[in-house]
C-alpha cells in the first residue's frame, strides 16, 4: 500500500500544479480598458477566444474533480480506511 500512496501523492501534486496553471491562464470576465477601444470585439477574435476559454474551463473542471477524487482516495489509503 505504501507504493500506491506514493504514486497517488505524486499524481495529486501533478494535478494540483496543472490546475494552478490552468486557472492562471484563464481570462477574467471583465475586459478592462479593452472595452473602450473595442479591440477584441471582432467576430473572429470572439470565436477564437470562446473556443479556447471553453477548453480551458472544461479542463479545469475535469482536473478539479479528479484532484478531489485522488485526494480523497489518498487520504483513505493513508488513514487505513480502505
């Protein structure tokens, strides 16, 4: 069981680091000063940004759920509950 705990802890660390990077790379909902000039409001700019944002949001959701599951399983293994 000790080897499984080490592997799960490593996976947990990798997932958490990736999750932090995904959250940092996502744009905020407000556009800031870009709204004044309307620079990013072209049709192609909107569609490209939406698809990238949708992928980042989906990956963030998947990694957050997997992080929670792996952390709970890891806790159960270390605590001796399994």
